[in-house]
C-alpha cells in the first residue's frame, strides 16, 4: 500500500505528541523505514533528477520537528558532532551512509577540550533508518550519489550544537550533518 510524505508526517506528529521520549522516536524511525520503501516517495524526492542539495520538506507547527531531504553527487566524510538538545533520525533512500558512534569520556569541564572514544560503526543501506538521541555524538561518511532523509526534533539552526576533533581532543560550537 502506498505511503506518502503527508501521511508519514501526520503519523509522526501523532506519535511524538502521544509518546514522548525515545520510545516515540523509535516508532518514528520504524515509520520512516516504511516511507523509504515506498517507490513513489523515493521517485518523487530522491529520483535520478533530484537536485543536489538539502531541502526542508516539512516542519511540524505542533511539535517542531523537521524533515529534510539530502541529495549528494559526491560522497564526503564529516567530523563527530552532536545535535544539541535535539534528537535526529537518518533514513537512507539511495546509496549508503556509514555512521560512527562516539562516546565522550570527559565531563565537559575543560573549555574547548573533549576526550572521545569510538564506540561502534554501522551502515545504513536503502530502506534503513538510524536514531540518535539528544547529545549523542556521531560522524557520517556519505557514499557517492547518496540520498537520504534526515529528521531533527528541532530546527538545528536555532540551538547550540557541537563539533569535535577526536584526534586533537577538541570541541567547538558548530552545525554539521
Ligand atoms: Fe548528525
């Protein structure tokens, strides 16, 4: 049965309003996997003619979550970062994304310093979605031609988020994928 972006967003708003916390967000993650398996959705937003770039396709007036579509020609690798007080869900439509999860070992007491340890690595292939809770730290490696949906609990341009340099042991405010 077809599943549209509009139906997905209606369901997501209902889920987030009715089930706060990680459980609701995991239900949204599973629902996003269902959307990513809809051929019409993928063709419309992530088809061969999709313009490279990042587009916000929905912002919920009720709960504040955002749905963005990312389209890349060339792959790239980004540094470890968090999404501040926001959660995030990444769902792959085309190509793949490798996620590296990091643990922060220090207490955040020394300004500009952070001690990170690599925790685990997983790969998102088409139809798969991964969830990150507030303050989770991850790095992202995008394949050539990767197209994915990214959801955030809040518009990340409106909150403080952190970018880490694991080898130098440093951290600074910044906004990354
Ligand atoms: Fe991210």
